[in-house]
């Protein structure tokens, strides 16, 4: 079984937790802060954090255009929480100057589930993840307002998609990297392996 090289966008957010989850899922993991580090990765994880800050840092570090080019050329990518916002083609309520990488035909609403003190956990059935429900950790999480024909909802909570896949791109509103359950990361690493075959 191949060991894909998965980069984690390490500008801001919960990078260390994704490192652990991806390693447990069988990937070789590296931090991505510069275009040359992105070029060396087979795939990329965009972590949770603050999507506006992440967007501005990606622009400042000269990463936004290379990210868009790689994603639109077919590089597998997975975004959790703020990473989901970064992979959305459109944000319903963007902050001033906020940009996205895009790639998933969906419209997302930032902080849709409420503020930090309204964070919660809920069991979720995620299509493509075997072995029972995944514990979804929602922290100032977005939800998906709508998806286009090419995007597939893998999990729904309270009537809104909270896990979406489009081709080689995966996004979740919740944070599987915080639970010790690596099945969502294993799903993504399998997607990367399929893309490399």
C-alpha cells in the first residue's frame, strides 16, 4: 500500500491534530507554508482555525494562487471547519477581503452553528465511513447552505450538509481531528491513494 505525501496548510489553526490523524491513517505528513512545500505534496489538508485570517495569510505568503491552481488541476484536498470555507466556491457572508481557494460547488455560511460558547458534539452518519457514527465536534462551525449538482452531501445535521465531497475534494463542518477517531482522515488518505494510482 502506497504512502501518500499529505501536506497540512500550517499558516494558522489546528495543524498538530491533523498531523497525528493523518499519520495514524498511513500518510507521510508535512507542513505547508510556502509554494515549494505545496509543490512537494500529493494532497493537502486545510485545517480548522479562522477562515478570514487563513485567507489573508495565504495571500501574504504567496500561496493562494498556487493553491487554486493545484486544487483546480485535481490535487486531492480536505478541509475541516475553516478549511471547508476555504474550499467553498462561495461564502454567503464573507468578511472584507476574504477569498477562498474554491473547488467545491457549494455556498457556505460562516459560524452558522453559533459562537464559541455554543460549541457542541453530535453523532453523525457519514457516507463512506464504516463502523458506526462519527462524533462531530462543532466549534463556531459553518454549514452548507446549498450545493451544486457535482457536490455530494455525505452527512447532514439539523437539515444542513456538514460533510461534502466533490471528486477528489472533501470538506467537513466539524473537527474529526479532535476526537482520536481517524476514520474521516482514512477516507481522505484512501481518496489520495486512488488519485495517485
